[in-house]
C-alpha cells in the first residue's frame, strides 16, 4: 500500500474523527496493493450533514494510470469525540474494509471498475449513517 497523507494543524480543542494510525492498522493486513491519498480537512464550521469519513475510488485516467482511493477525514466537535471514536472502530472501519475489498477484488477488465465509487459516514444525533455505491 502506498499512503500519502495531507494533515494540516487543527485548532486547539478540536480533533479528527479518525487517527492515521488506526487507519494504517486497519489496512496493514489488507491483501491488495493500493494507492491511498488520506486528506484531513479543516472546515470553516461544523455541519451535521458533512461526512466525518469518506472515500472515493478514482479510476485511472490519461494523467494517472492507476486507481487511487481518496479518503477525507473531517474534524468533530469535542463533545462528540468519544462517541465518534467508538462508532468509527465498531462500525465505520469494518464496513469500509468490506466495501474496499469488494472494489479491489473486481477483475481488471470489469467495466464496474471504470466508474467512480464512494463510501461515506455521516455523524448526526449521536449515530453514524453509512452510504456507499453498492
């Protein structure tokens, strides 16, 4: 796995929904060689409808000849930190890994691979809602 990380400093008192080390640990035994761009974002304000974790599969194109997985992690409110960390470990990461394995296991000549795919986790009302492209 090739992992590129973009992580700007965050304001004091805030934290991200996922620590880099937790994602690295989850992907450590991943049976496929993949390229991952992990980007931590800093929003201007909190929005309950914005994903705390999202991943898009970027298919090859004329400029880049390989698939890439673009993961974006958002900050969370300090009062939600403990609950979000629990949900990320128990629900988001396991479901994400299942989704990722299905994408990567597709045959190279599958037309389904040429499409953009996504996985998102939105935290709202003390719960996490997951959505994905099949």
